[in-house]
C-alpha cells in the first residue's frame, strides 16, 4: 500500500497534484492508495486561539476527497494527544503496522510527527530503517491553503480563489430572520447563519454568487458587512443574499449554500435607502453579466440535497 498524509484544507490544486501522483503511483504497481486526512486542524488541540479559519468543514473535506478519488482509501485521523506525541518515526511505524503502508508519498512542504524539524532526507533514512520507501513529491507553485485564505480574507478575490482551488468558495448555513429592510425596498434578502463557526467568512463587501436552495441554483448578490446605511452598524458582520429570481421563495430556516464567484465592490454607507436601492440594482445587473450560465459544476454533488 502507498499512502500520503495531510490536513488538505481546501483540497486545492496543489493537494490534487499530490493526490493525482499518489493514485498514479498506486496504479503503476497495482496497489491500494491510502489518503490519511487530519480531519481537524492540529492547532485546535495545540493552540485553539491560533487556528486559522477553515476553507472546508470536516465533512466537506472528506467528502470531496472521496468523490475525487473513489479508488483510494480515505482514512480520517483525529489529532488526539496520543497522535500528537508520536515522532515522525512513530507515525510511520503506526501506518506501517496498522494499515500496511510500505511506500509513503511526502509533499515538498509536508511535515508530520512531534519532531517537526525533520528534513526530507531524514524521512527517507527513517523509511529505509523501517522498510518503507519514501517518495518526495513537489507541489504546484504559489498554491497553498494559506494563499487561498489570504485571497478571501484580505482581498475578497473570489474569482482568483476559484482559479486556484478549481471550485468556487462555498459557505453553507441556514436562513434566519433579519430586519426585512431589503424587502421594503424591493430586494428581499436571505440572512445566512453559517453552520460551522470555524468556516472562513470572506472579506466584507458585495459579491456575485450562485445560491443553492432546495436542489436548485440561483444567481445572487451577496453582501457581507455591518449594514452601515441602516443607521447603527451591526456588532458583527452579517451575510445577506439576494436571489435574482422573480419567483417567490420560501427561505426561512432552510439550508442555503452560497458559492462566491466574484467580488463586485466594497461595502459602503449610502445617504439614503433610495440610493442603496439603486446601487443594488446596479450590482444585480453586473452580477448577471459576470455569472456563468447555470447550473455550474460544483465539487460536492451532494451539497444541499
């Protein structure tokens, strides 16, 4: 069996290069491929205050890897104190004894084990001692979970995120009751409450998006912000989606997924609700020009179904 290990947050193009290499090597020798996935970020145990916002939930990450690589065995690993205490040698011995791994594919920046200063040559030396072949794999340049988080958090560049990740950034949640101000100016909005508190919220601003509701896709304009035009700013950012459809929709308490496609503008305060209404009209027209024909292809076929 040949295996690889990682957190794989975002399952982006760099991760897929590694996993494509893994499955290709497995096919060459007619052996099983094993993908060991740290289901939660290790810092959640080590230093919870330093955990970066996540690009994917545990279920999304495991689901997408399983969907993309059905021929591989996906093995989630909980980052327990016991697993944390293992050195790189201990971890390699563990996957050899428990799963029969005799070849290990390691990404160029991959580190595992409590002795995280281990060099690639040291991994190879330890592998020879254990009878395990260690194969070093380069990754695509300039693609990492850190880069993708920067694009969304600091720049709000949903379009560039989609290019590097190979899918639009998706945020799942449920629709809750809001102030209903949008309805009074002709633009009813769905107020999204994210299901996972650890999921990344993109930078404040207005986005062209695709909304998934009841198994259907709708073009949408999404505002992330504190609603400055409505008087006193909200204490924390809200996520409001206006679905661009003339049909009345039953939204409250329903699951809704927002797929961020492109950033339209920053959030700003307007002198009046009428000027806000005119800006939303402009945003909506621009979004319809930017968005691709629906339905778009999504990475998780089972989302919102």
